[in-house]
């Protein structure tokens, strides 16, 4: 019998992998008895921020990571396919349908016993801790003591933010239009173009708007989920070159490229709900309505969810975890998910797969589960355990983590970025398949 604490993305993957390996899994989840400040759905693997798992393109870090996860038997990506909504080249899902499918699969697995209620005591052996970035206060204290005993620092804290969601029927489609950047892959996104005067009015209102107070911890904001109002204060064009970049679009009303542009992505398959892409925020709810209704097309926007900001927790992983995600000096205690510093939905789920497989092999007295450094999953596991990383911050999948591709015999190293990424992806999948064939023999 093994324990998995937390039924988020990483916990669901770890429990699923361990059950498939023949272990009796006790999956602990504090919902529905207790909810974190950001959760509201009683089902497992609830998506709190975006509803997108990012690009499906193999020649991208996000797409390559998902391809590797599929080879590793990912439950999360299997469920995502059943709940996907149109999002161009990205894999986006209906949140509720996705969580419902994960929950259905977990509950019907005979090797998984679900135990509801908050865990407060640190396990003594044979467990995967996947309580996520919103670990409950009591259990966070238990973790803090345990990792301190492992010779590392204490957990760190930072703030994460989510974007608002509006109804399609409240958007003015005389101004907003459907389309993807450069006209690729259909017309899944809803786009709100701005001229320079409209942008200036919106920008000034945004940087002057009131934020909600934050308590308990000093404000440490992760760069990958920066509130739009904080990013805007870095300079007038900071968001125009970020979440509001207009490149690849033509405003149907003018026939010209807009000065700035806001994109909205479908939240569900019926496309009745849309989230404002890149607009994670900590503005007061009333301020969100006032400021975001200055966006052309959203003058009468009906908000189904306001943007929120919440405290997140992650470990100083290079000091306390090894590359298999095991707590150093422990009796088979593994961590997985965002609490380890793997930033992103797919990255968190991948950590659950690695931790689950690592624990399974350890308990079967097989050689350690080691992924090639040429894979994204392998590179992420090395990043979270790299002692040379002194100022540890959460990190998502990126091609910069991979060693460069050498020139083939008699050939030259690809110089074009797309060709280079394609070569990196080809090598990664080849190396992973080879590794899995060897490990299957075990």
C-alpha cells in the first residue's frame, strides 16, 4: 500500500501510475470537506487559472512535453482529449468536463481507495505528496519541519493570479471578431482590437486602479503569472508587447493592424464562456468591471468569474529533493506538482508521473527511474534538483533546458529556430522511447 496526498493534476497522475503498477493506493483529498481559497469544484484535478495546456505543436516545449507524457501513460492528457474545446493549435479544455473525467477514471480504478479529509501529519514512508501550491496551513507546517530536517531551507511563498471569465452573449461582436493569429488553425479566439486613443484610456485606468489587499506574506509574484496591472506599471508598452500584442491580426473595421489587441479564449465546448487571455489580476472586483469594460467589445461584459490572486507555496527543491523528486534522507517520500517548482499544468502533471514511477520502481527494488537529459521531463527533473541553482524560482517547460543538437554526420547543425526545435523534439522522443524499452525489460 502507498499513499498519495492531494488529488490535483500531479496527485491524480501519481495515483494512476502506481495503481497501474499494481499497488494499492490510498488517495487523500481534503475536498469537499475543506476547500482552498482558490478552489470551488469538489471533483479532482480542478483547473484554477487558465483552461489551456498550451501548444500541441511538437516543435515547441509545451507540445514536446505533452508528447513525452503520452508515452509515459498520462491520465491527464487522456482526460483532456475527451474534454477539449477549440483553441487553435493549443490544447484547451472545458474545466468541469475535464475534472469530471479525471474523477470518474480515478473512482472506477479498483486499486485506488479515496480518503476524504485534510491530512495534517507528514507521512513516515511510501508516499507521494502532491498538495499543490495551495497546501493547507497545518500540512504546510508539517512539510516545513520535514524538509528542514532533510537539511534544506523552508518552503517559499509567492502569489499567483487568475484571469476573469465573461459570457459570449455580453460581448459586442460588432467590434470583437473571431480569428487566430496569422489566420492559423481556424478561428477559435475572440479578439478585441484597440486604436491608440482607446489603448491610452485603458492603460491609464489600469495603472491607476485599486488592488485588493494581500495578507500573511510579503508580495512575491512569479513572473510567469504576473498580474496585468503590475506588468503594465513597468512601462506604457509593456502589455502592448505582451498579452495585448496586435501582430498577426487585421481589424475588420479598418483593414489595418490594430494598435493593441485583447484575446479571449473559450472556456467550454459550447463557447458560451471566455477568459481574457493574459489578464490575471488582483484588482478589486468593482475595479475589474470598470477597467476591463474599457476594452472595445467588452463595454457590457458580464463577469462569471472575477480575476483573483492567491498565495502559492513551493519548496526550495534543489536543497531537499533529488532528480526522482524524492525527499533526501526520507524513507520513500516523494513530492510532485507545483509544490516542487514545476510551473504549469502539464509540468505539474509530468512531475506526478515521474514521482509515481520512481516510487514504484524503488519499492520493487528496480534501478532508479532516470529520464534522458535530452527530454523535457528529464530536464525539468534535473532543474528542480540542481544544487547550483541558488535563487530557485518555479520554471515551466522550455527548449533552453535541453542540450543543443549536434550536426549529423556529414551535415550541419540546423540554424533555423523551427528546424532546431523540431530536431530537439525528434531526438527527445527517440531517446525516451529507447529508455522506456529498456525499463520495460526490468
